[in-house]
C-alpha cells in the first residue's frame, strides 16, 4: 500500500470510517500479533491483547496525529502499554508448559508443521522475555519482521546508529546470560 | 596481538551463532484465521460491546479517580463542618 494511500485511509479512519479502519487492521494485525505473542509467550493472551490493541486504537483514532512516524509505531506503543499492564497484573510472567501450549503455525511453513520447541530454544525465549521491553521490540522487528536497522530506527524513533548499538548491547547481554546459565 | 585477534574472532563467532539461534527462535507466526476474521468483523460492524469493554478495562484509573473524589468530598465536609462549628462558637461567645 503506497504511503499516500495509507494517509488517506488513516484520515478516513480518524473521521469514523470503520471500513477504513478495517483496512488498517488487516494490514497490521499480523505484525501486532507477532509482537504481542513474543512479548507474552502464549497464544491466548496474544489474541486477547492484540484484539484490545485494535479496539483501543479504534477508540482513540480521532486523536491520532501524524508526527512523521509510521502508523505502526502508534500501534506498537498501544501494544507496549497494554503488555506493561498485563505484566503488572501478574506477579510473575505467565509461562504455559509446552504440553498445555496451544498449537502455533509458523508463517513460512505448512499448517501441519507445528511448533516443537527444544529446551534450548525455550530457554532462549525466556531470556528474551526478561530483556527490557525496548530490546525485545528491537529483536522482534529484526528477526520476526526482518526490518533493516534504518526502518527499525524509524519505528522506534531512534537513529540507525543507536539501533545498531542497542542491538550489539542486546546480543552481548543475551550471550552473557546464556553463558552464566551454562 | 594475535591473541587479541583470536579473542575478538571467538567473541564474534559466538555472537554470530547467537544470531543464528535467534533467527531460529524468533520466526513470524500466523494468527488463527478465526481470530483475525472475528476481530475484523467486530471492527467493521462497530460492535460497541468490545469498545466499551476496552474503556472499562481502564477500571484501575476509574477506581483511583473515584477514590480520590470521595476522599476529597469527605475532607471538604469535615473542614466545612469544623469551620461552621467554630463560627457558631464565636457567635455564641
């Protein structure tokens, strides 16, 4: 979708056009869902929180102002706030045992291929979830969405250099965590 | 110098291997189609219930505001009564 077209759709959506908001929803739902899924670690909360991100966005779309950041940055901010509340409402991060976890499908693989996490992958995901939210966001944008440092910078409101530096520090922190756990 | 280079190479190698692990763990996930369609339908039909639920979900803030208002009202009533009784005492004196 070209940028100018999205601006028009955004304008219509902010004037209460539900169909226009529906188009935005379809464009961003997978990205928000992936972000929430990797931040919460389970499908049930990922669905609940992703839906709430869009309901909240719909409730406040009339207040949305274009500050030069992509619309996704606004949605990510809403998602970030809801996830922060979700974590606050729980004394510890909710982790569903693998046997109870609902089946998830990777996009690049046929539906019959389900997630079979090894213990190693599971512990890596746990370490990722204990990183500061900004670092988790960076890793999700980089590995799940395959965004360049420049695009990540635009979404996160940082310079490309700052993203590179944050990424390097995140890798070092993760490596240290993994090494100390061995 | 060679030792430093070897250490740096080893460190870089570890980071590269970590990046590989990350790309194996952090992969795009497809949300359930029923979920995506369900929310899309509720958005397009403007289902007020979900929007209302989202507003009510902010109940922490609402509860805090209510508690603040009630405290303020009680405080004002106590101060008002004290002032009135002081005035009455002055009058009678």
